[in-house]
C-alpha cells in the first residue's frame, strides 16, 4: 500500500485524499519507518514541484508552488520532518548528548541543555593544562586549554586512570 502511494507521489499530478490522509496519519506514530516514509514522499513531491511540475492537493484543491508546499509541510508536520525535506546546512540545529551509565556500557542521552557538563575540573597542572574527569565514567583526562582538546591521562604503567573523589586520588583502572 505504502509503495503504491509513493508511486502516486512520483507520477501523478494530483495527490489523492488517500495519500494526504496517510501522510497526515504518519504524525500519529513515533516509529521511524512511518516518519521516514513521510519524508520520502514529501521529498519526491518537493523535487517535482522544484522542477516545475503542477501538483494539486485533492483535499484542499490547492495547486502547489514552492512556497505553498513548504507552508503545507511546515503547518502539518513536525519540525523533524520539515528539516528533513527542506535540508539547509545553515539551519541545522546542533544536538548535544550526555553519557548515562547502563548495564554493559553507556547510553548517549539527548541533553536538555547544551550547558550540561560532561567533564569536571580536578586541578590545574599549568596555565595550559588541567586534569579533568569525565563525570559519567570518572576517567581522568588532560584538558589542553589552548586547543580546547582532551587526551586520556595515562599512568607510567600505560594504564588509563580514574579519579576517586572520596579519596582525592587518581587510581589506575
């Protein structure tokens, strides 16, 4: 069924009520397959409109041009879908993640704010270098203040280290 509707979007000059209905229903599901299908169909229609095809919406009766179709997408679909259909690198929002311990490793979790800390300062070694610990793992890193870069702190035995806040010591892992 979905493939037939995609074919309709590729070849028909009228977007049927069934196609419009399925596109709008895709917003009721959180599955990426539904969202990706809607993005694929909307991209096809956008490309056709961009090349000059006259495509009419059977529900509203509107014959879309570039602006009216973008308005339709913006009004009826999530910002995620809109951004996928109308990809512009300069408009892309940056997403930030934090680490959260879980069984067997760490999950990347979408941060609620770009200001959430990943590292915590331990001490300064000089004006340029500081020791910091990754909050989620307690692993110690050397932060280069000049380059704003991090490198793992490796002991003289060639091992990574963690910071024990309770003891105030850096311990080999």
